[in-house]
């Protein structure tokens, strides 16, 4: 089996206690699969609100089949023909695809040469293009860097001039560094701000497909108008509920993954490469003369990482200790042959 470090999954298998808890919840759900699921998924929303904190309750929470469906529903509710969405590349590749699928014009904003985004630049670009929706990816994919709250506040203020919606995509938030603050802290009093999250990464539920958002109740009401009937299955709800009831075990795994991520950053620096500061479960790194040759050399050794097509760079997901060791050892060998 190849070592897959290319799609930013949680590389650690679920703890057996969590597997057993999911099996028990799903077994209970199976007894009623002849009936439609709770279309308001009340218990799940209550548990998600409790997990996020920040004085949120179930009226602030919405969930769907992965964060991609969350983003799609936002575009269905607030985008569409004659409307536009803006983001700042390089960023999550699904944004323009989701925009296209909802007939929403996509506006590609720009980052600095080092892929950072300042409050002044972001706000100026929003004012210039006047989009109806702004996507801010923090931590950003593929660079792994988080946005300061000043950037989000500046974008929100600029977007207020046209009453645009601002979405902060925090798919990797649980992996953030200790001093990184979540946009959840900005929600109070900002009715057009949405924070999107997922259970695919920190919770290790990529295969279950559970994404969610936190926002003003008026936003969740708007999303209800575009969701398909009974869109969140009983099995999906049961799986997510069991995971949330065992959140401490799953967050302990997050700390293990962060240890491997920091190990990758440290080792790449020692090797003379240029890893970005990472608030995620992956590391974006530059300083490569021939990134494709490195990518191919790793692939030949059964290690798959991501070439995002950005000159001189590659991206690797933090794996288990053994997977990370295999990646670093093979990378070191490949770099030595290029000297």
C-alpha cells in the first residue's frame, strides 16, 4: 500500500473506543432506516454548538454532507446568476468549481508574492470588485497559513458597503498554532459572517462526509430554503453524534498530528527548504529546483504527496510517525542526489 500524504486526510485511524461508539449509534439508527431522518438534525446541531462554544446554540448551526456541500448551499442561497464570489489565490481549488456549478461569477483576488494576505490588500480588492460573497480560507489550502483576525475584520467592513456575505473556511482550524484565533470570536453582531468547518480532518471522518457552519440564525434560515429534503442521512447523523460524544479522544490525535507537522517543518528547514508556517495538518514548502523530480522520486518509493502546480513548491500531509519518517528519509535522499 502506498503512503498517501496528498489529500490532507487525518492519517491516524479512529481510536477503537470511537469506532465502537459509532457502531453503537449507527446500530440504533439502523432500526429506524425505514423512516426519513430528522430533517433538522437537532441533536447534532446542539452537540456542534456545544463543541464550538462562543455562546452559540443550535439556531446558529447548520450541517451538510461535507464542507463542500456547505459552501455549495451558501452559493445557492446568496449567489447565482448576476452575482459574484471572490477569493484570494492560491487557495482551495473547489471555490471556482462551486461558483461555476451555481452560475456565480468567480473573481480571483491576489495574494502577495509570499502568498500572505494583508488586511489592507484584501479590503482594497473587495472594494474594487464589490463581490456579493467573499471566501476566506483560514488556514489556507494549499499554503497552510492562517489569516489574522484583522484581515477578516477588514474584509467584513469592506464587504459591508455592498452587504456582501463573508465566509471564513476553517476546515483545518483544530490544527492551528496556539496563538491563532478563530473567526468564531467575530461572529457576535456580524450577521453576514459565516464560519465553515468540517469533521473530515480533526475528527477523522472524511469518509462520513459531515461539514457544518456557524452563523446568525437568519443565515441558517436562508440555507433551509435551498437544502434538499432530508439531505443528512440518519447514518451520517449517528456517526457525527458518536464522534462528538468522544471529542476528547479525537482531539488527542490532533495533537499527535501537530507533532508530526512541526517535525516536518523543522526537518525541511534543516534541509535548506522553505516551509510555510503551518496552522494545518499539512506543510507547503518551497526552495525546490525541480519539484516534479522530487514528487516523482517520492512516488517511485510509494509515497504520494501533492504537486499543486505552484513553481518550486510541493505540499505534504502530516502522517503517522512512521509515514512521516519514510517521507523525510526519502526526501533527504532525493535532495542529496540533486546537489
